């Protein structure tokens, strides 16, 4: 939680990619917030680093969640 607070403070004065917030929420096991930030990374930031989401082992815990597959479809990585 401390790291999240520090990141939010930094985001007030400089750009912090949404994916960074998503990773912290992942570590906190707050998957609802993680998906909100992943959506922001795709929809608002069009973060090219999101392209590896389909194969990155970090996201294995999310693969059974329908929101994960919706995100992949949005990115056109899955039909």
C-alpha cells in the first residue's frame, strides 16, 4: 500500500503508465482495480507494452476471468 501511495504522489507531477498501477494492484490481489488500470492502459494510453499480455506468465491468475478475455478481444489478440 505504501508503494501505491508513493506512485500516486508521483503521478501528480509526472507521467506514470497505467500498467504500473495495474501491477501494484495485482500484487495486492485487487483484481477489480487491476482491470480498471489495464483497461486504461489499452483504451487511453494505447500502451504497446500491453501486447504481450496474452503470453506473459504474470497474468496467468487472470486468465479464467471473463474480463481478461474481453481485454484480449478489445486488443484484437483473441476472437
